C-alpha cells in the first residue's frame, strides 16, 4: 500500500509539472511528430492546415515537461456529422504509451477540449498495433470500440530497408511481368507538385470510382489537400504516360496518354500511397506498378524506411469491393499490419447510444467495411 501511494504521489507531481497548450510552432510540431518512427502524415501540421482551408475546426495540442520540451502531441478535427458532432483524432496521439501519466494527461485534455466544443464523443484511431495490451490502455480510460472506422485499420506495408532487388524477388510474378511490359511499351513517369495538375487526377478518379464502386472525392477536397503538402515537397503526383506513337500503334488515338496517377505523401518515416487512379487504357497497359517503384526510389533518397500501401482486406474476403485492389497491393510482398480499431470516449451517452451507435452500426453493415 505504501509503495502504491508513493507511485500515485510521484505521478501527481509529474502531472503538476507538465503544461498542456495549443501548438503554435509548425517547426517544433513536425520535429516532434517525425521523431516518432510510427507516425505519419495523419498527425502532420500540414494535414490540419488542409482541414482549416476547408473551414473546419481543428484542435492541435502539445504537452510540455518542466523543461518546456514537447513530450506528447495530438491533432484532431471537429466533424459536424448528423450522427453526432465529434472530435476525430486519426493516427494519434503521439506519445510514449508506456508512460501512464502522459497518457492520462492527454486523454483528460482530449475530453476537456471536446466538451468545450460541444462534442458527443471523441473518436481516436491511434497509430499503434491492434493488441490486447493497447486495447487495455484505452479501456482503462473509459474508451469503447467504435462502431465505425476513422482511418485505415488494416494496411499493407513494405519495408524500404530492403533493396529494390529484394523487393522484386518478393513480388508476385504477375507484377514483375507488368514492370517488364511497362518498359517494353515505353511508359514514362512524370512528377508534379503543382496543385493545378490535380484537375486531371480528379477526372480520372471519376472513371476509377465508377469501375470499383467507391465514393469519389470532390476536386476541391483533393486540390486543397495536395496544396497543403506540396509547398514543402511532401505531396507528389506521379503520372504514367505513353507516347502518341504508342497509342497509334495500339489503335487508341482517341484515348488519354495518361495510364495511371498516384497521389503520394512523404512525411517522417513513411511514404503513403494516399490515392491512386487509372484510365481505361491504363487497366490494359498497367502503368501503376511503375509508379510505385519510382515512388519507392524517391522515398529511399529521402531516407524513408516504410512504404504504406494503406487499406487492404482479408485474403478470404473475395466478395469485398476492394478485394482486387488488395490483391494488387499484396503482390508487392507487403507485411500486413493491423492498427488498433477506432476507439470512442463517450461524452453524451444518451445522444451517442440513441443516434450515433445505431446509425453507424447499420452503415457499417450496409457498406461492408
């Protein structure tokens, strides 16, 4: 009992020595976030500048120790959803999960900020592995598993510490053939950091969404997101194209030269395959694998060690609308990583259980996600 009281007293003293405040310095924020190998663009400064550019309310908070050093941080956006206004924290908070004092400080602050913003709940999809230990951390602070996802929960991740030769060996034969075919067809790769080029990406996305049955983002959404990251070289649009001569040879004179485009984000230790689109001709000539290989080369030059293909579905879920895309991603020899699913801290139980929980449970079943 004496030892327990001593620990409680030490924890209290530690809490009293910390300061929690709004983040105001972009450089210090990004320096702290990128110092954590597991972090990615979801907690970057620029991602929340994007949210602000769309008129959304954001929360960006830091915890400082007695030496005024950042020891924890989290950013979130307020979603004005009909199913319930809430504070959404994707890919965060960024902290030492083994330090219970810091965890408590951050969760208490989340609750306080969300209450001030009149939120029904706080939704967190942390940047940590789905495990009983991590789940227990959230349970201890009153969180419950959310009925709906917040960000990708099951991802395909490639270790870029492997050489290109090693990655090629680990690829499925079909992808290696596609790369050889791309070289034979003289496919070229262009790169852009100009937000204006997102217009073409948006138009091809409409075609891709129709083929794969998913909701297409608006041009404004895509352009503003790209524009938030591009000035710092964090967003790059990769485009696979063929020449007019090759189109003529294929009898495709009336079609676009563009085969595929990838919207990549490079931040911290991760290269993120954020969005990808392909034209009708691109589905035949398969320019997408070439784009990924080029992005991997660029990531290595930046010193990045992880290439995140993002969402995949279970291999046996053959009826899922993203099954084919998942097969493509797995073809690169990815490691499969499951993040801890979204967790909810409920602030207004009546509204949450009579509206949010009911609507989202039905929606998840209907969408098969």
